[in-house]
C-alpha cells in the first residue's frame, strides 16, 4: 500500500470522469485550504493523471480507474464532493504533518 509523508507532497490531482465540473469545485476548495502549504492542486480527467502527481483525490466510483491510470500513487477516495472526511483528513495531515496512506 503506497504512502507519502506530508512534507513530500508537492502536487495533488483531483481526478474525475471528464476533468470538469465537480472536480474543478473540489480542486478550488483544496487550493484555498492548502494555500499556505505550497502544495499545487490541479484537476484532470481520471485517464490523464500526470506522472508527477503525489496524491490523487478521486470519487470512490472512479478509484479503480485512477489506480489503473496511476499505479503506485497514493489514492484518496471520497464519497461526497464537499466536506468528505477523507479529504478533511488529507488537508489536516498536510497542515499538521504525518503520513498519507493510499
């Protein structure tokens, strides 16, 4: 199971089916929350996850596709686009230090 120390996270990708709409909204929210951390947040279609992504945030329904597109990367699946506990934990870990597990 992949993991990454929060201090090593430089880029988070929010992946969705088409790379628009809901992922744009979540990426914008994460950008605001992580502004002080220096972590870049981008959104892309799930089939176009860039190689330099450190963490992929993806709806649980697309998790299998994200794993296939970015094997070995830390994946944070979520259920709801705004206020999901998995995303809240990710932000808290980046801000406070710790390890993010796939």
